[in-house]
């Protein structure tokens, strides 16, 4: 974690988004791969939803990576609207995370006798719930920040 649950600036929020959107985009791939290797016959709709979640998190990750592209290495500069953009990206993450959690919860009903599968699904659910709580905390901090005060990197 970059922020340690305390926002020290917009950069730490963007770093968290970068890391967790990348991890979240990989979860559906892990689930599909393990399902295939362990002969879980996931419904076509479920596979499609996993692909959608992967693609949406990957797209969000691209947007996060482009957030600072031109000015990321400058010492104290934040472009106008950076705080607002970070808030928007966090809300998008939360929306996708809720969608992923709904699907992953459904996946617990597959392979009930397969402890490896159940452990993997539970681990991913636990991690996604952690991310949800983290981004709610970060959002509460940056939405409550004094708009007139300049934001530090």
C-alpha cells in the first residue's frame, strides 16, 4: 500500500489505483485458468462476465496510468482538476469492485467439494473487499479535503 490508509497527496491515491486496478484485472484470468485446469464447467455467461470485468479493470488501469503521464515526475505540480479526476477514478473502481464481488460470490457455488477452488475464490473475495474498504477510506479523505488548499504530491 502506498497511502497506509492516510492520503498524503493525490499521487499516493493514484499509485493505489494503479496497483489495485492491475491486480483486479488479473483476478478474472486466474479464476478462468483455475476453473479450466480443474474441470469447472463455468457457464458461457459467467466466462463472459469474467472477461468483461478483466477488460473494464484493464481499461481503468490504462486511464490511471495516463493520469500523470505528462507531469508525473515534476516536483510539486498537479494539473487543474487532479483531485476531481482522482475522485472520479476511485468511484469507477468502487463500481467495478462491487460488480466483481457479486460475480465472485456466485463462483463460490461452483466446485463446492474442491478446496483449492474455494480457497482461491475466498482469497480473491477477501482481497476485493479489502480494496473496497481502502478506496472508501481514501475517497472520504480526498472528498473532504479543503478545496481551497493546494494538493501536494
